[in-house]
């Protein structure tokens, strides 16, 4: 059973699936009856949703409900896109303000917040954007002012990012005024991190070739540490996040020398 078949193209259904995943992460275990009442749909609809999410190993079905999977999983980008959209748009607007009008080459990595940055920059004349993100490339390809270069490589289905040796080789031969990156975690102790080591290596190449590095991340990422380290925060010029980010984590990042903008 595919999550993308039939009524699975519905944005309302995608939002409901995200709400179910949030409930599972928060409570540890959920019941069909309670989810149906909370979300205003039938129990049969909830059962179909749970079956779809179980098929993707995003939760584990149990008798009468569902619980968290046995191991931590990365939320696919199609679900992440629906979370905190307004905050991501504020972050993107602030990030675009950090890109001077005369900037020629900008690298933009993957992630839903970075994609919002691409939308804001899509009318910027004279800009060249290099990306390993299919989402970012598709956003910019419909515009005629921005020149788009795509890295190539193998596509990660979880993030729609191109990774691997071809990606890294491509990036090694370029120079960027600014690299704009979304991450899965940023903390003073853990640095900037993502879920996948191969994806981390592609991000490392972007950072190495950039004069300035801007991290765009919603508040859930601040203080989080995921498996694959991209770099220490000493490599980062600026973090742009939302005003509700954990104040203790923000203070630690600033104490470590990182500029943090709250929007």
C-alpha cells in the first residue's frame, strides 16, 4: 500500500498523518478511538492512516492503536514540508536579507526551510544557485532570473537530496559566496548534524567551498543532535531560527561564538 495512491495526494490527509506522528512521538502510544475523536474523522480512516504509516516504518501498529517504532526514524520530507510553514517563511525572508544583491553564487542544501529560502530568492536577478536538492531545483526551474546548477548523484528518498561521490566531486570544484543549509540538529556541543552520513559528506563539501555559511532551522532543531555530524559550529557564520527556540540552547550557541538571529 503506497501513501501516495488514491486520496493520499490530499494535503489535508498529509497534515493528518503529521498530527498522528506528532501524537505518537509525544505520547509514546496512541489509540484509534482517541485519534478519531481528536482529528474529527472516522475510526476506519485512522486505521487506514496507521496502516500507511506502519508500511513506511514511521510507527508500529498495535492492537487498537500504534506506538513509536523500535528505532528512531527520519521523517520524510513530504511530511516535514507541512510543519511550521509560517515560521519557515519568516526564517527564509530573514535569510534572503543576508544575501547581498551582487552575490553571484549561492549553494542551497536540502530541507523544507532551505526550500522556502529558494522561493524567496527565485526572483533575484543575476544569481546562480547550486543545489543537491530536487525540491530546490524544481522551485527555481520555473523562474527565469536565477541560473540553477544541480549536482547530480544518488537521490535519498527521505530528503530528495542528491548524495554520494559524484555529488561531492561536483561540489569540490566550485566556490560559493554563501552556503545556505537546513539541518536536523544544531547545538553547541554536537555541532550541526543530520540523519545520514552520506548526506553529511555532501553538506561538508558545501561548507568547505563557501566563504560564509548560514544555517536555517526551525526551533525543533535547536539543541537536537542526530547521528551524522556535518561540522562544528565554528564553521557556521549565522543561525537563523524562530523566536520560540529553547533560550538555554540559544544562549549556549551564542556563548560558543555563533551569531543567532531569532525571527
